């Protein structure tokens, strides 16, 4: 006796939740990612000190007391900068990956649906875009428009477009060769209808996993750009700029470089583990092996 559709969905959700809780990488990645989100959300309502006001009398204080992680060379609270810096990382990651995913998926779906010279042109454009990594694109944009978070987002987003375009095209081509898609074409369905009804839903899991991984790379890219002075600008706290400011104080206050470094490492680790876990859970073949 087959299960009704209305009862099949909760059963699938329960099965997914059970497998997810048993997947160590997914659980650890989800916890670290939740910690990143919690830090960013908490910073809107509360911080242990001021991340903006300078107090030279309190400069370079050690961890403890009112300053949980100490203060920097300007007397600003490091813990507060870490919390608020999470906002910049998440904002850049979400917008840049969203931009790259939206355009890249669209181009990949068009290439897979149209094939021929359309596919060739779109893929060669993707290859051309690969020649301009996020850092190089940010330098070019900075030379023209000046440094800032917006230019960093655009640069990282441009770098993500060919990545999503290639993955979408490869995954979509595999779906276009399936029997049910051939049957839909034989019934007279348009390429757009097939793409929206059959292709996109069946590659959604691949795109979600890739978006998680690209999110981690975007956080790294934002930190690198801010470290070079091309990303988030003062007075907005940024993990990358905190590392840049701490490099001249390595012998006086080495922990100033440790805290933002740990924040970046844990965030990237969490997102990578989350992506690996989602890949295992959403891939039917890997799920059966587990």
C-alpha cells in the first residue's frame, strides 16, 4: 500500500532529521554556523563594550574584566568588534553568493537548455570571468570607484558567477538526458517549462551545497580584501582589518591577531562541514551508503 503524498512529506522530513542528527560533520557544521549567526544577531542588541569609541587610556588591555578579549591599540573592545564583524562577513557572503548564484544558475540553465552555439558562448564567457579572481576584480573596482564593502561584494559576486554557471550546466545536462525529460519533450512541453518543472528542482540540492561552500569562500575573500584595505572600511569593524591592524603589535599583544583569526577559521570550518554534511544527506547514493 503506497503512502499518501500528505503523509509522505512529514515522513521524509523525519527521516532527513534523523540522518542529519547522526551525521557528525553536519551537526558540528550546523553548530558553528549557528554560532556565527548568533554572534551577528546578538551584536544588534548588545555588545560587551564599544567597538567604535576610542579610549587611549584603555589601549592594549589584556583579556578579562570589562573587556572579555581585551582592547586594541585605540582602546576599542575586541569582543565587540568580533561580534559586529560577523555582520560584515555574513552580509558580504549572503549578497555576493546570492548575486553569483542568481546570475550563474540562470546562465547555466540557459546553456543546458539551448545547447549549441549559445552554450559555447556562455561557457567561454565563464572561462573569461575566471581570469579575474575576486582579489583582482576588487583591485580594479577600487582603482575606479574607491575601496568599500559594495565593491568587495561586486567583486566576490562576479567571481561566483562562473562557478555556479558551470555546476548548473553540468548538473542540468545530466537531467536533460533522463527518460522523464525526454518524455516531457515528446509531449510538446517547452524548454522553459521543462527547465522550471523538472531540471531546476532536481539540481536544487547540488546548488544548495555549492552555495554553502561558496559562502565560506566569500568570508575568506572578504577578510582578505579588508586586510588589504579594499573591503569593509573604518569605522565598521571587520575581521580582516583587525588582523591587518594587529600585525604591527604581534610582540606587544599577540592575542589581537588570534581572536579574529579564530573567528574566521571557525566560520569557514563550520560552513565547509555544513556543506559536506548536506552533500552526504541530499545525495541519495551517499545516503544509502551511510
